[in-house]
């Protein structure tokens, strides 16, 4: 996995939000040697590059609010964020934590430090991404189970079926229409809500 991770670094699109000074140029040069595609954004942009896999952002306390606004932009698959910082004072550390950076590149920037931190950050990002996918899958399953339970209650109320009979009815409809039981249950619930809404008028 580690070897594959290192291979995957090549071709990554990286947004470097850093002044084009000696440190910024060093970062871009190092990324180029590593095979990454980097673009520099400065001054601080209003939004992150939507196509960026990784964002390296310079942490300056005077830019705190703008940095946090940038890093809190909602995106289904957020980029890997690395902070570039000079000092380990409480204010700087607070910004790093709040922008959810997965690693920190210390100044002066060194090739070894950049490669190591980028690799660690991507590894953590991949694990976090896997966890997000698992959570979403579980949430969908829970929502589906809730919908099935609701549909069973409706069938029990409207057709006098017990739980086993309601379950079998939903299962047969799902097989006949080649849909999931959750989808069929959703249709049952929607139809019931429409009927009860109209009857209440």
C-alpha cells in the first residue's frame, strides 16, 4: 500500500496557496520533482480550486478568517489540506487545527520534509475518505430500514397484514419490479402520504 501511495503522488493536482517568495518557489520546485502538478494562488483566493487533490496553504495569523473560510468550503470529496507554518505558537496551531490540516510543513521547507508530510497527509486522507464512505453506506442502510419499517406499519394499518405478511408483500413487489425493498417502501410511504393528505382536505 505504501509503494502504491508513493506512486499515486505523481500526477496529483496541487493548489499552492503561498506567496511566490523563496519558500513558495521551493515548494513548487520540489513538487515538480516529485511529479506533481502544482499551481500557485496568491494572494489568498476566494475559493479553492475544485479540481485540486491537495491544497498547501500558508498559515498567517493576520489571514486567519480568510484561511478558515477557504478551508470550510463544503465539497463532497474535500481535498487533502497541508499547512505551511513557521511558528508553533498557540494562535498558529489553532488555525491549523480549525482548517483540519492533515499534516504540517515547517519552514524552512526541506525536500525530505515535504515528501514525508505529503505522503502522511494523503494516507490519512484516504483512510478518512474510506470512513466517510462507510458512514454514508450505513446511513443509507439505516434510512432504508426505517423506510421499510414505516411501510410495514402502513400495510398493517391499511391492509391488516401482520409484520411477516407486510415484509413478504414488500419483498415480492421489490422482486417483481427489480427494485430494492427500501425503494418499494419509499413508494408505499409516498402514496400513503398523498392519500392521507388528500383525504384531510
